[in-house]
C-alpha cells in the first residue's frame, strides 16, 4: 500500500470537473493566514488555498481552510477551487457560475486571546442568486480582499449542515467565543454527488450550529456513458450456445477520486494518479436451458436459475472501493487527509435497481418454466451484468460484482420440422362459346391463385418461481 504522507501534484494541468459553466479542481498548496501560538486554546491554524497559476490559472478558493494544529498543511491537505467555465454550457438565463462577494460581515476576532498575531474571520455577503460556501480569514481586523473568494450560483449548490468540530478558541480568553465546523452534505439522490469543498462554517459559541442557510455543498451529476446492449440470441438451428454473443460494455460511470476508496493508494495519491475512476458494467446473455418438443402438443420445460449476486460479494466490493451499489455512500477518506466529504449514489438503471433494489442480496435459486410449442426446439436465456472499477491507467481495483437479471428472460425457438406446404387449388377453366366474327377478340383472363400459410403456433410462455 502506498503510505506517502507528502505528495506533489503532477506538473500538468489537471482535468476539471465540469458542471454546466462551473469548473471545479483541487489544490494542495496553501498560505498560512494565522495560528494561535501564544494562546491557551488548543492548537489551531487558518490557511488560504493558493492554486498554482501555471497549473490552475484563473481558479479561486471557495473559502479558507481551518485545521487543528499548527503544522504546515502544504501537500498534505486538499480542497476544491473553482473557475468560470464556458458560458454556453449554462442553462438559459442562468448567468455566470461565479461572482465576487458584495461585502464581508465579521464573524469573530481573537481580541483578548493573547495569541502572537491578530486574526479576524469574515463571512462573504454574496450577490442575489449566489451563495458563499465558506468563511475567509484575515491576519488583522480589516476585511479580506474581494478576490480572496468566489461565491457560487445558487442552483449549483445544495444546502448542507454542520458536521464535526474542527477547532474552537475555548480557553483562549478571547472576548467572543468561537468554534469552527466541517460541512456535511445531505443524502444525494440517484445519479448525483454532493460534496463539501473543504471549507468551514463558524459559530459564535461552542454548540453545533443548526441553521442550514449558512452551510452549502457543491453538486454534480455522475456522468453516464451508455452503449448499445448485446443482441438477444436468435436460434438458427438446434445449437443454443451458437446463438450467444460476446459480453459488451454497455454502461460506464465516471467517479471523482474523492468518491472512491482505493486500497492501493492514499487519497492524495489518488488525486495525482487517478483523479477519475471508471466503473464499467458489461452485459452478456447466458444460456439457462434448452429443450426439444417432438410431440404434437405444447410441452412445459423447467430449469433451475442460479443468481450470481450475494450479500457477501456486495459487502466485499463496498469494503474495497467505498462504493455502495443501490444506495447512498459517503466519503471513506480520513478527515486528517482531506476536508472534502461527499454523498453519492449511482443511477438506478446502471445498478439494475429500478424495479427491485433488494434483488442485489437475493441469492436464492429460481425455477423457470417455459411452454414450448409443438414440433419446436427452444432455448431460454437471461442477462448477467459484470461490474469492475478501473483506475485512470486502466488497472483494475480489487473486487468485482456480478448480477443476474431475472427480469431479462428471453426465449428463442426453432422448428424441428417445417410444416408441409399445402398446394394451392384452382378450379378447371370453363369453356366458353366462340365470339361472333363481328365482335373484337378478347384477351384470356388468368385463373386466380391462393397461397395458404401454415397456421400460427401458440405463443411460448415463460415464468419464474422462487
């Protein structure tokens, strides 16, 4: 396992997360604003994200970072930074994704704390239609620069809540009590990720703030690529296996590094080596059973169908990857490494959970019954989906999933003996007396022909029973 504590980001520009006209990226570079050295409160420090202009040109912080302790956080922590994207990607009439704050409101100052340096904490006041995602600090009592932070358009965020206490001035002797808290995103719906960018919220006191109008998280859809599904088997003879087609990758979701727990890498190593992961779903038809009805009446055939999914397989995959199939999952990374926390959920269609999410833990054998028409050879197939998680370099993260879709039963049949063709019957041509010589000669009219089709067979019926 890679246990590197210090890790430099690559010397190339990183690919951003794009949400309409908002670009989201990440930095591990910070500037120390203030620490509480000299104070009797527990060690704490405030840091300003400083994205490198050569790697992340035009990116701004969403707020400052607060940590418990005074050690340098450079190349040890990671937070999100943002940039204005292509305006054509915004919805009609939505406007720019980002805006400078209109003003600042002071939340706290360390007056009376006896710290070696001065500090004040400010809440950005956003323009109408925008929200502030974090607080901003100053090493004196003056307002921060208006370029120290950007506010985000309200439809690109989601209201969140306070999570864990990060640091407080308890015991410092400061004139006003103050505590800082991490942000917890709400439960994400299917197909979306909500994530806190690494900023913090503050409270005038030591109790957890309850108001949800001061905490926000970013939101993003989980990109889904859909390909053509495999063709359903069609019998052309009495070889049921010959009708099977190869497995095909039919759906792929793209997950950011902070939504995945990789057993081979730390979270910072993921950001460098695999900022995005691909979770692939490959579908294939499997032969369930085949039968030949040589009789002159319909005949029922029964087969046992085994499911590949199981509770044990599902839990092992979640332990290895942090990803939960069919329900919401949270960030698995330690807060000591990243202030980014998320709530994510895959789409129901991708997970085969549209109709029966409990089927992922149903490993019970089923009985399939097919009613085969007379003089027919029939085969029953069903779909199996195989999932695997790939890093950016194409290597596979340990663990996989398989799912047998019992709603995908497909039957194909083939005639054992073709129906004998019936010859068309025609009436003998009638003799007519010759026309008089003074009448014009008429052309003979051909006799009508009738083609008879073989009677249609009754439809084949399939059913399952546990």
